[in-house]
């Protein structure tokens, strides 16, 4: 990357080369500001690295060609040494004193600049640079070619692994070397697609917006286009509110279904309980009644066990995540109410919902879907 940035600064620079420099520098800066913009840095890095590799390969190939020309010239006897006037003067016998007719004639002759010989041309590469050693040129070509071949194999392997392991399908290795697949996301999206009205509206945290649109083919309230902060703040406000207030918010948005991602049964750490503080912060940025310290034990620590605050244990997010969890955890872990992600017993076990109805829970309890009840 660094060599690719420096190469356009050479005398061969052009508008395209300057564009690559500015593109690479700005891409590095913005990707350092936000990690998602690594996608912007990737093509800049590829282009600049390609420029550097191309320059290196050209230098090695030109050096090999120069050595080949020298070898051909030497073989055919073309590279003969030339004697200049000074060498002739040094090796010849001294002339008698007095003006010499030949010397007088030589003074009258205008000196002519000699052209470089074919041998001198053959011994240099582009821009008058001296060629690299033949062994070094061949070794560099083999090294670069081998590294590029290994990189191609690595990319093929990485692409195959990524395409066979999408983010909606979670895999866990077993002790015998096999892989256990958690397919709860696709299971839940398939349920939405086949069991809900095509025009219904579904609410969730924004992380799952594009997935819901693409895999369930349903309208969502917020998606991964995070420019619309007011809608995201509204969903965050509903999730961090008590059930009755959250019901009013969702009814005002014509939401029919709400789903949450929960990992307490199987130990999936990227669930909505772990993301909940971001819902509070984003919601509180638009709605001042939501204050983060109200959800922190002692105003400092985020907990959902017996030390959790009353405000936290009464939120819609907590109730949707831990509804009937006590019985399920007794079956799966042998300990009633034990959360495998947080690694403690949750604070409120007897959870009830009055304004929302559970309609679907996936096999491993990762996806929980609720219907918004119509209450007059």
C-alpha cells in the first residue's frame, strides 16, 4: 500500500496516479473514523498494491531483458571496447616540439558528442536506472508469483467459507469435529413469510431490518439505513418502556408483530438484551423521558438479575425475552432462570404479557415473535 502511494509521486505521475493517492489517503482516514468504511478502503488498497506490484514486475522483467541483450551482444562480438582520443594520446609516442599539421587540423575540427553505444543502452532499464542482478530479478519474480498464487488460493478458500456460512446461519463445532447448525433466523423469517399478512408491519431493532425485508418479504419500521434516527429512536423508546406504553407506541405505528432476538438459552451473545443499552441511548437522544441511569444498577452497572432496577425489569424488552424462560432454562440447563449469556439467574421469573401475544419461538429460542393485540 505504501509503495503504491509513493509510486505515483515518481516522474511518471499523471492525473490517474494523483487520483489514486488522494483516494487512498482519504479512504484510510474515513475507515479509521468508522470501521464499516473498511469496504471503501478495500478497493483503494487493491489498486495501490497493484500499482506497486506492477512497478516491481516491470523492473524485474526489464532487468532480465537488459541482461539478455548484453549476453547476445557479447556472444555476437558486438560489444567491442572503444578507445577515445585521450587513451590514444596517452599510449602514443610523444611528438617532436613545434606545431604539427595533424594537431592543427584537429584543433580546427569541432568536437561532436558521441552517441551511446548499443552496449550502454542494453545495460540500463527505464529512466536510465541500472538493472538488478539477474539472480535477484528471477528470485523476485518467483517470490511475487508464488505470493500472488497463494493469495488467490486464500481468497478462494475464504470466499467459500464465507458464502457457506452466512450471518443468518450460525454454526458451532462439536467435540467429534462435526458442525451443529443453528438455523433459527431463517426458521423465524419463513414463519413470518407464510403466517402473516403480506401488508402487515413488523417491528424489531434496526439490525434485522434488511434481513426481514429480504427473507420474510414484509414491511418493517426501521432497517439498517440508520439515517432515519427518529424511527430508530421510536423503536428504542418502545422497547425500553413498560408494556402498556410500548403497546400504545406500536399501535400508533400500525405495527402488528414485534420480534426480539434472545440468546439466553443457547448462549448467543449478540442478542437484544446485550444491545438494549443502545436502544436506551438512542431513544433517550430524542425522547428526554428515557434516562440511561434508570436502567443501571446503582446508576452504573447494567444487570438483569436480582440487582437490576425496577425500570429495567419492567421493560417490554425484558418481558419479551424472558417470557416462560424459567421453565425452559430448567429443562435445558437444569437451573431455573439461569441465563447462559449473562451467566446468572435473571431477576424476574414470573413474566406475564397483557398487550402482546406470543405466536412463535424458534427451536433454540433465538427468535421470539409476538403479535400486538387489538384492545379497545
